[in-house]
């Protein structure tokens, strides 16, 4: 029954039978039969299928709320015991691409070098939606996190600023690499009042390259501004309201403290952040 309870918990947190089957390497029909058998043992339905995916019944929600954390913690502990017996350990890292390829590359490279037995899986993204449906041992995320089902540790922060290339950049165009949900309504209103045209570019690195090319001014994080070539050719554009500093978080699941392996990577990242003011909420000097 414990195995069935674990399968139910994994389906409930992903809200998808097919995705759970894929990630657990199970046949979909086998998983469905196991869940149905578990419901029959309990004498009550636990899941409902709908157009939006899997929904929990009241009984299913009660079991999930009461036991999910304990079940996932036990599963994580069992995996850690098993992994210690294996020569190769699998480790899944989620991290924004611009940080992996930029200021955190040294930390991640040192981590992989010092863990020769580790098979590191790197997924470069900063998507907060449906994080519970992704497999990961550690996630590095930028911005405030809304999902309280994961444990998190603040590692640093990244200030933002509007920056433009002196003389060459059009003064009426803004390169914006953030969605409306990532910015306050007041800031959006301020930016739209200052610029006639906006180029929406949902990739930080590409946005920085557009600013570097003189396409327009850009709202950029200091981690990207630090990468600009010939910084003396650029200038900050003052705004009437404060621009946000975006926090850097390490996130993990199941237990209050990260695994020993994840904690070593967190330590590496903290050391890298301590050496780079652009990851500590400071404004990068442009030298002009």
C-alpha cells in the first residue's frame, strides 16, 4: 500500500497521470490500474479527470495534505541511501541560462569537476510555473517565488536599471525582457510613458545584445550590464520610481535542508556571488 500511496502522491502533485507515468518510467495503463486499486482498497475515489487535468476529491485532498510531505521525504531519503550505493549519481539542476553561461559558470564547473561520479543534468530556464511537475534536485530562481511547497534559501539579489547606448540608440524605444506579471503596474506605466515603442524580448541575453547593438534602451539586470562591452559607451536612464532588485533563490523539495550534494553546489554558488557585486544588489559602474 505504501507504493500505491507514493504513486498517488506523485500524480496528485503533478496533476497529470501521463506526465507522472513518463517521469517514473511506468506504463500509463499500469499506473492507472494501480491508482484504481488503491482507491478500491480505501473504498473512496481520490482523483477526478477534467479538461484541466487531474483534480483531487475531498478524500484525495485530505490524504495528500496529511501525508504527501512525509511520503516524499521518505522517498527522498530512500533515493539518497540508494545513490550512495551507486557509482554514478544523477543530479538535476534548473537555472536561468544567462546565469549558467555567465556569472555562475565557474561555480557549476567547479562543482562538476569535484564530483566526477556525478551525472549532472542542466536545464537552463527560469520558469516558475509548474515547478512541482519538473524533476530537480536544486533550482536556482530569480524573482519572488509564489510556490510555498518548496524550501528556499536567498543567495543574493540583482538590481535592474534602464540603460542605453550613448548617441546611437533611439530614445523612443525600450527593450523589455520581462512579462507584465514580473513588473509592478506603476513601473509599467512609468516605462510606457517614457518610451513610444517597446520591443518585448523574453530572453535576457538577447535583450542585452539588442541594447549592445544600439537598437534602443533596455531594462536590464546588473548581471547582464556587467557583460556589456565598452561600458563607457553606455549611460543609465533615470526613472521617477525605484526599479526593483530581483532576489536569487536556491530551491529544493521534500526536506527542510538540502541534500549533501545540493548543499555543496549552493556553497559554490554563494562563493561566486560573494565575488561579484552585480549579484549582490549593487549597481555596476559604467566608467563615464
